[in-house]
C-alpha cells in the first residue's frame, strides 16, 4: 500500500489528484478526509489570491487604447 499526502479543495464533491500522482488514475483507494480549519486571515488571503489568478485569465482591460482618457471619462460620469 502506498500513502499519498496532499492538500486540495473539495469542489462539487470531488477532489482532483495532483499532477504528480496521475500514475494512480483508476486505482482503488481508501480515503480519509481531514478537514483543515484555516484562520480567518489565511482564508481571506487564499480567496484574494484565487481571485487574482482568475482575473489574470480574463482580458478585462486589453481593449482600452488610452487608459488615462478612459479614467477621465469614468470620473466625468460621476459629476
């Protein structure tokens, strides 16, 4: 019996096996789940980092030709 240890997030009832363990695909396993209780600070930091990673994948501001003019236009809308 091999023992593997890694941390993962349960998403939609499933845990993804890290890439380094993909040679265990379709193996029969015994699963013990230990729930880690993150501190409030760690939890906020993790959520913030996850959000930044998602934002990096989205081309949010790439169509803006002149960022300074764009900001000025936004600010003028508030007046």
